[in-house]
């Protein structure tokens, strides 16, 4: 390349850079943007403010009635009317899992023709699995 071509390329590169890179703006008023104000307000509100942000988060809740192990043949033999025997005795508490973590135990109840669980025990953090 000739020296003139190199100089032209440098000029063009500088022009492109000036066009695409926005100038930083100075906030001389010391006012926070709306997003910054929201964060500041949440910090001032303390724990209640932070907890309210989480209240709409959906969690997966599952109730386990019991478990069993079946061979492939036993699974393939299942049909309408088959009974699968579980490892729990009738009347035992069921396990309540939230996001695959055992949180509580309770009794099965019927509410308006739907099953539900009445919590009888909330497990301490060290016993949760």
C-alpha cells in the first residue's frame, strides 16, 4: 500500500468510529434515572421491599404419595385396572416438594372434589433434601 492509501484508510476508520460511538453523557443534576431510583427505593424499604419483588415467582410444587421400583417387564405389563403397590402405609403423611426439595409433610384431604394436602410438619432447613 502506498502512504496515501494508508492515510485515507486511517481517516475513514476515524470517521466511522466517530459516527458509531455515542458520546458519554454527563448527569450534572445528580438525579437518578428511573431504574436507579427504583433500586434505591428498594434498598430503603429493606427486606419487605426485596421480598415483594419475589412474590410473583412461580415454583414447582409436587406431592409424593409413595415410591416403588418396577422392572421393565412389570411396567410393560401395566394396564387399565393394574394396582401399583407403594412403599407407604395408608394414612402415612405425604411429602411436599418445592422445586424438587422436600419442604414439608402433610395429610391428603379432599377439597371441592379435588385432592389437597394439609401441612402437618415443616422440615427444618438441615433436614431438607
